[in-house]
C-alpha cells in the first residue's frame, strides 16, 4: 500500500457514520495498535479509540453519528458528503518510512479548519502513527 492509498482510505473513514464499519475501514489503512496524537485529545491507541474519536467529530459537524447511511464522494484530492469536505492541499511527502500532508476541512457554513498530519508507516504500508498538527497563527491554514 502506498501513502497515497492510505490517505484515500483514511479519508473515507472520516465520512463513515457507523462505528463498526469505520473500524473496518481504518483497519485497511492503519495497524491494529495505531497511535493517534492530537494536541487537544492527547494520545489515542488502537482502532476502536480512533474510530470513536472520528465518530465524535462527525457528531460535532451536526450529522447523525450512527445508523445513517454513509454518503460521500471521492474527488481527486479529497472527499465530500453531507455539506462537509476535506481536501489534501499539498503533495504527500514521503521520507524514510514517514510521510506528511496538509489538509483543509470545509464545513457546511463555509468555515475552514485544517493542518498537517505526520504519519509513520508499518512494514506493510499501513499507518502505525498519525500525529495531527492543527493550523495556528504560527503555521497558518494551508491554501
């Protein structure tokens, strides 16, 4: 699996409303013991924890979190559904078993948020570490 393929599958997980299905999608691109690091949420370990975190994010966007059909559309550099979209806005930069890319979320009201993910790859090409570096005043939202 290439980092590009990982990112495409990972993006799909962010639009999957059912927790169990989301875990199955994440399993395709992440190791069972994946570590997810976020400056607000801290350290999350394992597919279940990452899926739960994504479910909370989906709920914060105002949509139903479970038991609703997942409807999203893949685009050349992102995915959209339910009035929300996410786009990879940089090349995927790969070096020595790690990769990074910057992303921008666009919400139904037009507001934007984003940052950079820095990931480590397992031997089989899936992600074993995902660190989120949100955009801020020192590192502005990529355009």
